[in-house]
């Protein structure tokens, strides 16, 4: 059963309050949140709450209430519009502080905390006023035929921001909440430390996202088995393979997405080296497909191992 306009907007409020709770916990930690979490928080607050949710109200419910006789000067509608303006000013502060923090300026963490704290407090009070006062008032003032046109209006605002806007941003909200709930051990690592760890592994890594586009590769500096340049980033993975093998890549990815396969592995000779290549589906805690990880390793030395060498023999 489809949701009513009130249910759609109140679900937005509920989702955003979950994001607030997660962000408050992360920002309260002495070391602060990870840059990745701040990037997601920025995208959700700026892209969805400010540019989508508030616009859904301002382009659908608010004009209908004004036409029904509710003044925009004084009264509840005026209060809501004024608070939207206050929220926009605060989210602009969050946007600037978050962008700087993600870029590596940790000195902006206090600015981010202050702006977010004020913004979350304003929005929580604002959501309560809309849920308990404005929306019930609109339900009384607007007839059923008028209210029936609100949902298509909401969907039009969302569609103007791209396909599956609500689902896309709700997914970001879920990621924000999970990042705090799970408290993965990598969460507290500095981004440069994590990158250095990945580049230290004796395995070359490449990651292709759920839309089959290259998003990451390790060991950018130094010798690689399969050299790559930054020009590969955002390229469809089909363009990174010889034409004769593209259909095989497509089948592997399709199997990963459908859950039919959990690894695909190959090994080839490159001169004196034996190279082991494996592809792994990457999934979140809920099992949702996030992309494909390629691991490439020179296993020639491993193949030559015989007998044992124990740690205690290191001193010998």
C-alpha cells in the first residue's frame, strides 16, 4: 500500500532523526568521526534534507495551505518558512566545515560540531511542530482531492534530483547509522593510515562499485603487476578488459550480484612469475552487493616454500 503525503514526510523526519542520533554519537567521540562518515553526513543533510525534503514541503504543502487561507506572514506557516531559512544557513556552515574536514583539515572539527549541534536542535523541534501541528492542520484545511495531488508533487521534486532519489538517500542514512552501530575497527583509523595499510599488503587491490565502475586501486606508487593510472577511476570495468573476455567479466559480476558465486579465481604465468587473480563480491552486513574486489598476487615465492620457518628461528 502506498504512503500518504503525511507518511512520506514523517518518514523523512524519522530517517533524519536516526541520522542525527548517529552523527551526535560520532561527533562526541574525542577523535571525531571518520572522513567517510562526514562525507556521507554532508551529502545527506545538504542533498536530501535541504535540497529535497524542505523543497517537497515548500513546493507542495505550503502553497496549498496559503491558497486555503493560511497567511505566510504570522502563524504556523510563517514559522515553518522562517525555520527553513535558519536551517539553510546552518546547513551551509555544515557544508563548509564538512568539506574542509574531509579534505584533511581536522581543525574544522569544532566548527562542524557547533554547526551540526545547532542544526540538529533546530530540526528536531521543527519536525515536532510539523508532525503535531502543521500536518494535522493541513489535513483539516485541505479537501481529499487537493491532498491527493500532494504525493505526485513530492515525487516530482524527488525526480528532479535524479532517479530513485529517496531510496538513494535513505541508503546513505542507513550507512551512517550502521557505521556508528557497528563501530568497525577501521572506523577510528586515520584515512592515510588505512591507505598505507592497504598499500603495504603483498596483494594488489582494485574495487569496482555496484554500478561496475572502477572506484579504487592500491599500490598507485611503485611497481605493479598490472599497472593502472588514475584515468581508470569512474571507468566502466568492461572498458578495462580485452573485448574477447568482456562477456566473461559480465557473467562473473552478474553471478556475484545474484548471489550465485562467492569467488572467481585464475592463475597465469607472466615470465618467471605465477600470478594469482581472484575476484570477490563485497557485501554489507545485510548482504547487499556493494561491488567487486579484485586481488592480484605474485605467488611464485609461496609456491617455492618447503619445510617450516618459525618465528624463533628469526634470531638464529
